[in-house]
């Protein structure tokens, strides 16, 4: 298959490889007074949290070393945090940045004050998943309305209602609600398909199967959408993402409120827009093209590497 090539100078001017570099290890220091548990896919959210705390003139936060030895003891981060709080080396609350961090805290630290920063979906006037609830917990939730998803998917297929499927492992009831509210045409595992949606609709049930979604999208010639940053460059053609930096700064503001008013309620924030990242190499591999207006409104574009001598082109 030959690579997709720009058909107009305007498209050529859009192309660029924009991939954020991961943050390096962050050794704790004596000036750290807060601890954050951070998902690998939520480092941008953590950056916003750090900036927000700094602007609010609150103490510095440091990232806990999750997923490191002792790996056979998932309760270790909570135990170490309790020891640091009891010794006065850290102050509450702990920040839970992402769904994996939230799940770890639910299992081992539900009794500790916490501020979470999450992204969830909303359809037909209600969230698809319930907000976390534990004594002393609060946070911010960026709620993505299904109509925003529907509008962006629709822009990739102008003039018609896209036929969409959902990644294997998706909650069927949540998928049906989102498709209905988004104005999309849901189809089953057989038949023509325009787009396959790899979205974490109900956190806590596990993320849908990306490898299976990618295989299905390629087999059925569908455009693969995902809401996981880590899938950029892994085969997803389009990412639909919340503003991570803004969400982190909102979590810092929620922490300021919590310190001034313990028991401050969670703060859902409706999202009216999402960032759109497009992987042109993935499009080329799937043999799919996107309309120029959709590419022009993309926040990030990743292009295929130039062909080498081995390609014979």
C-alpha cells in the first residue's frame, strides 16, 4: 500500500510529529509536602496539578513510585504514605491522578483524605459511571458529553451518520447510551463499519481491549478512535482527549478549597471540547483518509516516517 500523500499545500503545512516526552523519575525532596499517585497516561494532568499548586502558593507535590519494588505488595504505597503522614513528613490530601491511582486508593487507602482528578463520560443527562465516594474524598471530574464525541466523530464522516462499533470489553449498556446520545449509528460485530470507538466508558470494569479493537478496525476498514494518550503511535488513528493540564490545575484549586473547607463536595466540570490528535501513519496503514477540514482542526498530527531504501520507493 502506498503512503497517503498530501493533495494540497495547505495539508503539507499541517504535518508535524508532536509526541510529548515522558517525565523522568522524580526523587522526593524535603520541600515535598503532598504526594500524588499518577497513572502513566496522566502525566500532563500531573504537570497541571504542580503548576496549580505553585500558583495557589501551596506546598510542592511529588509523584509516588508506584509499580516499583516491592511489586508483590500492592499495599506498599499506602503503607509508606501512612508512615510519612504520621511522621509529619507529608500533609494530606493525597492526589489521585487517573483511574489506576483511584483503584489503588480504593483498595488500600480509602480511609485517607484524597483529591482525585478524573475524566468520565456523560450521556442523556447522567454520568455513565458513578463518582468515587469515600469519607474525606473530593476532586474534579471532567465530564465529556456524548454529544461532543458524536460531533467530532461525525466531522470525520461529513454528510452522513457514521456507523460505529465499540472495542471488545466495552460495557454494552454504556455503549448504547453513548451512541444514542451522540447521534451515532451503532452496529454489531458484523456488517459495514465506519469507526470503532476504544473509550473507557465505565472505569472500574477495566479498559476495553485495545489489541482486539485495533485488529477489528483493520479487518473492517474502520477508523479507530481512542481516549488513551498512550495509544498515539500504537495504531489508533484519532485520539479524543480532555485538556489534561487544565484538569490538573482544577484539582489544585479543589485541594485549596478542601484545606479551607474540609468536606468540600466534588466538582464535576462539563467539557465542551476535546483535543484531537491524528496519526497519519495509522491512517495510511488502514488505507483510510480524513477530510481536510478535520485535519485542519486537529491539535496534533503525527506523520509516517519518510520511506527508506528498504521500502523500494
